[in-house]
């Protein structure tokens, strides 16, 4: 089954403790991206990657890192999480960017709470 | 920068009736892509319908259709014969066609409740 898999689904952590949210897709997609969803703000892009070893900032990259060493994986790293990073995170992928014939496929989300 | 506005934070409709969700956007591009995503309580993001701007014909997917008004920069979603399973948050989203379309710009969402 074609899918984007995120783990974990829920995560509670404390301020400053490094964490990684994993994302993997099995559709051989070139493009992958991370979004965060906050009430009243919709979804905002954190980082994206157009291909292996190619990553770039989205609208809200502060406090996050990503890497794209393999085509299928695109982990999101919070090296020193803070409470303002408490949010619902989505990984998404598409064949090539976001176009009519290349819509985004989303993972099931990771609910992160930083205390 | 492109922006997407959903002016209705919440809406409700009776089962079997029709409801229309509004979306407007701002862009200087001539071709672009528009999407509606549904997010049920399971929080999964599900693509409902999509439209390419240079295609004037309104998209339709079963009970879901759009009213795309390019000049007015409007992209409303109509849900016919509403079902309880349509209860969800709905997001309108925009993607430009220039520069490789690196992201979707989302509206803030409309929470739709279908009442029995």
C-alpha cells in the first residue's frame, strides 16, 4: 500500500531534550516536506526537500533541522525543543513538487507536546 | 506572497442538505493549482478535490464540486447530500506553478459539522 509513515504518533517530552520524528514514503517520490498545524493558523511549511541531499527552508524553519540522505526518508529533528514547538506535525510527499498531477500525500501526523 | 482566506471558521448543515465552504486567495500568477483537503477527527489529511487554474471547467468528485471563479480569485467547495462522515475540518490550499511549486499555502480551515 502506498503511504507516508510517520513515527511516533504521539510524543511528550521536556524542554531541551533532543528528539527526532521519522518520516518514510514508499512511493519513490522526489519531493518531501514537513508542516506544522496549529489552531487558527492552518498548516505551515517547516522544511522541504526536492531530492536526496537537497533541502530548503519553508515558512517556519526556526528550531528545526531535517536531512535527506535517502530518497524514502525525511526525518525532522528538534535539537532543543521548546514549549512553542508543541504542535501537530505532518510529513508529506509528492512525485515532484506540488502540482495538479502531483498532489501531496500526507502521513497521519505526530502530536508533539513539549513541557 | 500568496495567501489563502477561509472566512467561515465553523459551519453546520443538516444531513442530506447542501453546504458551500468559501475560499479566496491572492496571487499574481496566471497558472496555479488549488486543492481542498478534509481532516476528520482521525486528523488524517485527505485530498477531496483539485483544480488547475487554466482549466476553466469546475472540478467534480462525486458529491463534491467546486465553483472556481478565476477573476474573483474564489474557489468554493460545495458538498451535496451531506453525510455524517463529512464532519471534518476542511482546508483550502494553493500552490503556484512557478519555481517548482515547493509548498502548499493553506487557509486556516473551516470546521464543518453535519447534524443528523
